[in-house]
């Protein structure tokens, strides 16, 4: 089992991640993201857009159990992060979340 908090911190530190809904959706439309992570309290409109474009681009979504404040804190940022995209995982094992586990939005 992958520790999601640790995996996100490692991806932020060693990989390439994008924070924020506008840039994340843009990258998903282009098919450049490998995984989308969404906070549990993400606004419905953003969540619906993200689900739609992820389904079109065949990019998995992981719903983070915490709030956007929690996700921001895990990323080491002093602000809310409702949505983030993993471009390159770096040394983290975050992409293992997409293999065989169904934590994503159906």
C-alpha cells in the first residue's frame, strides 16, 4: 500500500507536478498528465470538468481524502490546492495508485 501523503511530497520534491485546476485541466486536455489528484472538497464544477477531460484523455483520477487545505499542506504550500497533476513522478511511487486500486472517481 502506497502512503499517499509521502508519495505526493516525494513527487513535489523530485518530480514535476502542476498545482491548480486551470493548468491541470489544460495539461489533461493535451494528454501530458499521468495522474490527476483532486481534493475531497473540490468544487463540483471543477470536479465535473476534470472527470470529463480525464475520461477523454484516459488519465486516472485519485480523490485525496483530505480537504484542499490538507492537500496544499502535503505539497508543502501555504495555500489551498484543490487539484494537481503529476507530469513526472520523480522518485515517488505515486503512479502505483493507478494500478489495481480504485480510489478514483467512477
